[in-house]
């Protein structure tokens, strides 16, 4: 087992204080209203929890995935929606762009995120799910531009995100060149159409929507291209999703940790037969099993975040 550094502990405690002060009383309202919490996003941005992993060159703090994971768990203990926003503004699309983008692409993306935008990764399709090798969204090359047509669904942040990272199958002169990613900006790039909202059981403060691309024209400067090129660079682009998986798992861990802490508090307050129920051995076993599971999950997540080789967690661990 490793120990957190003093700055990491300080960051974790600062995130915990923020969550207790700003989120504990708002979480239920955010979920019930199903409204995106713009006021919370503004506070997250001012507090420095947005874009933590963005390099200092582009205005961020240059922190690692472990620091992001520490913050995400503390947020999730009080509000899963807010934790998911922290995930999306530190991992996933912004991680891929900072790893493989041009200077202009990095500046475009980082400026948006640091201003409070939550990027959207457009992968999942109605007939392919998240199996990218089966996706059907097409990007037809026309001169120096690409024309995108297709549909995605279950896109987190549809209608609130400006920055979109779209995965599409590239065709040149009718020949399939492989899968690539494109950067598109909502309300600036004509042909990016936000569809209906999908119903969800939880985390309802962030919309999950269908998105369609109808002759969406994007220039060569919007193609996110790893050095290996389109066909061989696909594996590198997929690394972006490993960070997303690590973040999503941390949200689940934080929610579970928050539930455990509530249960622990309740067993200390509830009395039966003249004593708190936490003194009954049967309940102690249950609480112990919960704690063991949480500790194991946390160790796996921290290990994945610490071993991020080229900026992304290893696929086996993520």
C-alpha cells in the first residue's frame, strides 16, 4: 500500500470540504429537477477542479490521473452528477486531444474546458453499442474537408456540451480507411443536431441524448490524428476511453463510499434492546465486508491511475 503525498492529501481534503459545503444539500434537487447544474460547474471551475489534468502550457495544473481520481471520489460521495462532470473535464476527450492533437486543437479544447465546458465523447451507436469496430457513422473525404453522416446515442452531455469528439469511419474515394476521431463544436458547426433525451435511472442532472450528423462538414484541422495515421492510430485513440473508464469507476466507488458512511452513521444512531445496533455482530460483519470491498476497489483504481504509462491508464486495469 502506498501513501499519498502531502499535496495529494491537501487536494483530497479540499475536494471533500467543497463537496460537503456545495453538494450535500443540492444532490437530491439536481437529480429530481433533471437540470444541468451550471452554478455548480461555475464553482468547480473557480475552485480549480475543472481541467486539473490539462498541461500548464495550456492553462491547466498539469496534474495526473491519480489526483483527478482523488477529487472525483470525494465529489461522488455527495453528488454523482458533479463527480461525472469532473471526470469529463479531466479525462476522456480532453485527454485524447492533449495526447494527439495539434497545438491549435489543444488550445481550442483546453480553452473550452477551462471555461467550464464538459466535453462529449460521441462513440456509442444505436446498432453497434460501444463496439467501435462496428460503427457506421461515415466521414467522407471531400477535398480538404470531411462530411460526416450518422447517429450516436447515450451521449453524455448532449445539449450542454460544446466540445464533441466524434468517432467515425473514414472513406476516401469509396475506400474504408479505418476509424478516426473528429472535433466538432455545437452551435458553430452546422449539421451537428441534438436529438431526444434518453431516460435514465440515476445521474439525471446530466442529459444523455441522441446526436445526429447530417452533412456535418469539418476541415482537415478538426481531424484528431495520432502519429501512426488513421488505420494504425485507432488503438491510440481508444486509450482515451481507458481514462474515461477509470473515472466512471471512481464515480461508482465514491457513491458506494458515501452510502457506506451513511449506513455506518445510522447504525451508531439507531438503538435496539438498549444499545446502538452497530454493536450487534451480524451488522458488524456486513459493515466489515462493505469496507473490504471498498478498500479493494480503491486500491485497484489508484493503481490504474498511478500506472498511466503514456498519459492513460493501462487497458487491463481500466
